[in-house]
C-alpha cells in the first residue's frame, strides 16, 4: 500500500494518528475550498484529507460522485488535537464557511454531492454538533434565513479521494473555490474559545 502524505505538513494520510487525536468529517460544498479552510486553522488540525462519504456506492470515484448516482457527499476528514483546538472552533468554521440552508447545493455548485453534513466519530461530537446546529439555526432565523438542511449522523465509511484532489488549492493556488458563507456569525459558547 502506498503511503500518501499531506502536501502542507507531510503527515501520512493513512498513517498512525497521535495519541488523543480525534476525527470528524464535514461536507460543506466543493471539498477543495472546504479542506483549505480547515488546514489553515493551524497546528491543532493534525491532518485533513478529502474524500467521499454518506452514499451507497462502495469505493466511489470522483466521476461517480459527480454523476449524482452514488449518493456520496464531497467531504473533508479532519483529524484534530483537542488539547490544541476545540471541537467548537471546528464547528464555528464549518457553520460560517457555507450556507447550510441551501439543501443540495452551495452557490453555483448544484447536486447531492454538495449537501451539508457533519459525520461524527464519538457520542460527544454528535451531541455538540446537534447543539451547534440549534444555536446557529436561531441566529440564522433572526437574519431572515430559512431552515438548516445539514445532516448530522455517526460517520459512515470514508473513502479517500484521488491523489490530485488532496490539498488541491495548495497545489493549484488559483484553483476554483465556490465556498461562501452567509455572513452570519456562529454564537460561539464561552467554553469553546
């Protein structure tokens, strides 16, 4: 098996994780721009990798996901060190980086692969993600937005995407990124700083 490494920090994409590391999976539109937002958070984010999750097709390809028939979402797997960065900080970035009320689209990117999702790996993550959705829904409603369509569920199988998609916007600085948030700030709890 070939070990692939993160283009920014050199960590093995399929390698051992440091003690205490946790992982969570986010879908918030095109995974190129989504991944960049998370790796830019700094040293608390140990690793990011783009891939596919949440569908029915085993071992999907980019083409099968874009066809809409696989049911998968373009996602970012984020491995983080809770002692250096809080889950709340990751959730804040997630909510503020896209419009979670758009259903199967983000801006001009239309299709089920662009739907908003949070796939959790622990019961605590699941609870915090659900709580964060409620908190953000309240402020969105105050600003005139509709219902959040984000799915939150325990993580299904994560299928890592093809090599050329990994850290794409670091390798192609002028590449496409269609992500845009609502401009509505997430109400960060005092404990989440």
